[in-house]
């Protein structure tokens, strides 16, 4: 699967106009997807985020960090 994430900022609400575009050409599992979202949050300035997780329907958590 290919993943594309685009963040757009505006002068009025964010203090600057800009766009951050991130693409991953191969995302095979939830761990890779979580890691991509983790990297995306850092790319737009949320550098204090340590990890991202998804909770599966059985309650298992899949984290961006191993």
C-alpha cells in the first residue's frame, strides 16, 4: 500500500503558509503505518511525540516503536 500524508498550514491560524507532504511507497503492516504517522507528526513540529499506536479490535496495541 502507498501512503500519502499532506499537512497544510495557513497564516491566520498557524502563523505561516506552507505544506508538508510525506509519502511512503510500501506500507505492509500496522507497525509501518504507525511509524509513518510518527514521522509525520515530527515533520510538522510535534517533536515531543515519542510514539504512535493503533488499538486492534482484540485490544492488542501496535506501536510505532518496537
